[in-house]
C-alpha cells in the first residue's frame, strides 16, 4: 500500500517536509476510514 510506504518513509526520515506530514496525516485519515468500514 502506497500510504503505508509513505508512513514508513516519514518515520525513517530524519528530515520530514511539511508536504510529507500532510500526506502522512491524510493517509492516517484513510486508515481510520477503512478501519471504521466507511468509504473514503
């Protein structure tokens, strides 16, 4: 899953840009929606 790869990249990257943080937060929302069984 691309979002998980981005999350791992952010977690392993010392220098995290604002754009990566925004993508990470968006992916967290997608994971929450899928966990709740709601379509994004």
